[in-house]
C-alpha cells in the first residue's frame, strides 16, 4: 500500500501569499495536488497545514523545516498504518506524469526536475529522522542521496510555480494545450 502526502507546509515567500490556496482553473493548487496523488495512492494526507481537502498532519519534528519535515510526518503515519511506501508531491505539482508510479518504482526515486515528487520506502524514516535532527544539510537531495534514490528524468517538465507570474504562465499554457 502507498500513502500519498501533499507537502503543503511551505512559507510561500517568493509567491507573496499562501501558494497552496492560489487558484488555477477554478481550483486551488492544494486541491489539484491532492486530486493528482489520489489517482496513485490508497490514501492521501496533507502535511504541514491546519486544514485541507483531506486529513491533515503536522510537519515532523516541527514546522518551518522544509519539505523533509512533511515527508517525515508522512513516513511516521505510514509506519503506524503499515504502508510500504510514501508518494510525495508539493502543492505546485499540478501536472504529474500519468505513469508516475511506474516511473518512480521501485522506491526510492524522485523526479529529477522536481525532487519533492518522490516515492520513498517507509523504512527510510530513520534516515530522514537523523537528517532532520542533525546539523548537516536538510535538503531533498541530501535525503535522496542518503537513501540511494534514483533521479528520474521525464520528457515533460513538471510545473514549478513559485511566483504569481509562474502561475499565470502555467494557466496560459493550460489554456493553449486545452487543459493539459
């Protein structure tokens, strides 16, 4: 079984407002990411928020530690509920490949152009805890390297929405491509 985790605890500093609640095509980015993961996973949660389109969990060990804290929260839930792995994405992951799970299996693996989109074995939780509790780099790539994850390149580039201009450009591209 695979647990889906939408990483939604970011500060949205470059966006200027809560990016998760920004709308694209009449739907929030958070809801789009949640729906996208729902197609691949038995159950999906939102990490790092007080409320969302589904069950929410707090970042671990605390808020403000970046995407790894959301992944750690998901891994703890996955361990408690006997999931074998966790599939993650950020709130701006609005266009995931249709064969995402095939691309990222077996875990651990992540999309090279958007490392928060990854498939992580639940057994990697102890490694993640050591990284978050240590003094070293608390980055996605440090975690990926520590667990021997594969970087998967795809033909299409994933959306990376960091500013309102990025959102507008992606929305215009969606319209040109008839909804992507």
